[in-house]
C-alpha cells in the first residue's frame, strides 16, 4: 500500500518532498518494474540492490533516474525491457454519468484491451456504440486505477478522446483517484486528457519482463 499512498497523495497535490532522494523498493514491482519520478524525488520499483542504484546515478542529477543510461542499465540488470517515458496525470472520479453512450465489451479482441491485460488487473472495457472509441480501466502500478482510451482515425479531431477520458471518471465510485499515462510526444492525447480534468503529477517508465504482443 505504500506506493499507492504516494500516488493518491500526489493526485491531491501532495507531492513527495523534493529532497533529491532516490528510493528503491525491490518488493513493490507488481506486474512490471518501474521508475517513477516526482519533482526531485524518485522511486525505483525493481528487484535491485539500493547500493547498485546509487552507484549508477550521479549525485544531484535529477534527470538521471529517467535517463536512457540508467534505464538501460536497470533493464539489463533485471532482464526487462524499457517502455516509453510517460507523463502521469490524475483526477478524482465523480461517479456520475457523463452522457457518453458506451457499451461494455468482454474478451480482448481490441488491441487496447490486450495491452491493458499485460499491465493491469481487474480490467474493464467499453466501446462507443459506433465502435469509434474504446475506453479501458484497470488496476495497474501499485494497485492504482488507470485509464486508457483510443479513438479510431476517422473519428479524431472531434472531442471524442476528451469525452472518453472524462467518462472514466463516471465509471468509478466518487472520490476514487484515476491515473492516466500519456507520452509527452502525444500532444493530442495530452490535450484531451488535460481537457477532461486530469492534472500532471509526475512521470514514469515501465520495465516489463515481457513486451505485449500485437
């Protein structure tokens, strides 16, 4: 529960102390190892010796924990792969209908759902009635609720991404923290997620032992 408490506090604007510390928690990796970054405070969630981590990181270099050199060394050390560096955004669920017409879907035919199963538990998925949008919720890193969504190319540019991200806040009990991972380079998803009420809290890189197929 320790790391979940950190994420929940961050969702409410209470970030870890910016003291330059790198905390290593070998037993908190869950489905995937990860490096999590907040302003001048970092968490390495991977089965490695804290002393080894300290030897890899130059003191006072606040970019190093998410830098390529350390991430590759960590991946090699634990036999994992390096995923993209994502911004982490968070919002509180309100539990109210947002008016988006969604239908629940089962199975993992949609690639977004297959991807979610690789990293998350308790995965739930919906599609818009016309099949142009897919919304997925599941418990990911540290057991937090994570949202992902996808809009078909023909429906992009009309606010559907924002509507899907917002709809997730109505599908969980009021007050539940909901987290979204967005690649900083995906400016369309970033703008849509921000417009839906999510706010940046940190950044992270996942290091799975096996990459999802498809």
